[in-house]
């Protein structure tokens, strides 16, 4: 007599022992997960008050003090820019000056009423809350109502990745931004497009490259969400300058221009454009292969076109819904943004958790009975394992060869940004998954997108005109 049919998400397809192991661990899942999260937070707090002197949070705290008194928070950045030289020993990546829009500095103002260590400790606890909330909001955006076990297990799995550890250690802003992104996706899935736009706009006011995510939703015909996000970004990003004056406005754009150009080759900029800048420009991080700044722009634009075409080829042109596929598509868009953004540092790679959560939601929905789903499960676990340690450890090994003048230095320049290669692999993997879910073949879909680009653009313009009331739709059968 045969046994009961397998459940949709039956781990026995990998090994018959897995279900028994999971059953024994289930009663301990919540306390163990909570312990992992607590240990991850306490580990970065172990240095006590001395950590404030070198954590990035110090620059945020100081900027909060400055905007609170009406002072210009960009004077440190200006001093660094004036002292910069395009040659050196690679130490420029350690720069600690404030370069965000004033909006984030104003967010720091409440913390400036606390002493240094108290403010940093509060920010550490907030970052832990941002991480747990991000997981919860992403799951809700995919249509799940997670219990404590699912939520804490996924949050603990996220907490042990080294990008999250780096984020907590530095007291950076990316967990806040990820929480805003996930909250925006949750709000949009609940049909609250205006609120979703404001939340995404707040994240974009801190990390302006996220405006590309608003463009992604604009392409998806989610006009209210995208336009609310763009408007919120402009208001939150620019209005605070009315309080700080013309000098702060001028210094802000000078700093952004410098960080988007001369500063790109710094050692831990792991975007493709940063790698190209280390290969083809005179810079303080590496001996270039050759000096050809035009090659940086040409190759970066070529990469951006490839990433854009492939993303458009497999994603839907309809607004997202509350399901796993929509979260998968947003995860794909985030990976695309990380590849085309001029600046991508190590903590930024915690955004890869969003596509990984999307993969979890999809696999939980469809199960692992199929061969493709089993392979996708293994690939997702491998990506998580790389983020949990090997990627960053490999970078430390390769980094030593980047700054040493030698004929092999360009090779180390290519090998060192392991996180970039992990993101590229995740992007390709996500392309394959989304294409599989939408029953598309990747290469033919990309070809059809290129051939049909004018028609796609005209269709979008027509839909945009209808949504904005510029084009009146005909009600006749022929139309």
C-alpha cells in the first residue's frame, strides 16, 4: 500500500531525512532564531562607546547636529574634495563625510538629543527592527501572513549574511531604506498607491538610485505609485535646502558630482562602473590597465542596455499584484539597479535579500516537485551561502592584489568585487525564474523585445495618455 501523496513543499525530494530533521527543529525555531538575531546585534555592539569614533553613524549624527542648528552639513565633504588627488594608496575608500541629501540628516535629529553611545545603541536596535520588519512586509507584499516561526527564521537567515553584519557594524542607512522599500511594496499590494509612493520616495531621498525602481513601476503602468514616488523624492530631497541656504545647496551638488565621477574607482565600489573606472582611469585604488575614460562610459552604457532589455523582456507590463511573481519581478529590478548604479558598496548587497525572499515565497507556493524548482531551490541556497561569508572572505584575499602595482593587478581588479559577480549571477538566475513562471524563453523574449521596442513604447505612451486623461479611449467595437 502506497503512502500519502507528497505535500507541495516536500523536502523529502532532496533527502528523506530532511522532513524528520525539520520536525525535530520546529519547536526550537522561534527561540533559536531570536537568539541568532540577538547575537548578531550584540556582536557588533561589543566594542561599546569606542565604536562611535569609527562607525559611519558618526557622520550621520554630526550631520543631524548641524542641520539642527541650521549649519551646512557638507563642509567635511568639501574639505575632502579639495584635498583629493587622483593617485594614492587606496585609502580613500575609508572616507567618512556626509554626502546624503539633508532629509536623512533631519531624520537623525531626534537621536542627537542622546549622547554618542546612546544614539548609536538606539540606532543599532532600530536597525534590527528594520530588518525584521522588512522580512514581514516583503512576505505580506507576496500575499503571505507569516507566523512567528516563518518571520523569525527568515530574519535570522538574513541577519547572518555579511552585508547585514557590515550594515549593523557601520550603523549605515541601508536597513532603513530596505524597510521603506518593503513597506512601499506592502502598501501597494494593499491598493494604497499614494502611501506606497511616499514610502518609496522617502527611500529614494536617501538612496537616489531607487528612483529607477519608480521608473520600473512607471513602465508597469502603475502610474499613481510611480508618480507619487517621484514627487515625494523631489519634495523630501530638495525642500530641506530651504532651511539650509544656497551654500549647502551648491556644496551638495558639488559633492554628488564628485562622488559620481572622480570618486567612483575607490576600492570598495563594487558596481560594474566602479570596476571599469579602476581599469581605465588614473585612480588612487589600482594601477589601470590603460587610461581610456571613454571606454568606461561606453562599456557601462552597453551593460545598462543589456540589463534593461533583459529585464523588460521577462517582466509583465501590467501593475504588480499581491503574489510571489510580483515580488520576484521587483527583486529582479533591484538586482538590475545594483548592476547599473554607479555606486554599490558592500552593505548595499543586503538588498539581495528581497529577491531571495521572493524566491522563498514562490517555492513555497509551487513546491519543489519539478526539476526546475529543485534546481532553483539549490541555487537560492547557494546564493544565500555566498552572502553568509565566502563572498566577502574572497574579496579580502583578492583586494590585496588590487593595490599592488603589477601586471596581474587588472586581473585582481576583475576578481576582487565578488559581490558584484554574485549579484550578476543572481540577476541571471532571477531572469530564468521569472521567465519560467511567465512561461517565456529568455533569449527569444529578449529578441522579441528588441524587435518590438517601438511598438512597446507606443503602447506605453497610449496607456500613459489614457491614465493621465490626455488620450480619450474610444468605446467603439472597432477601436
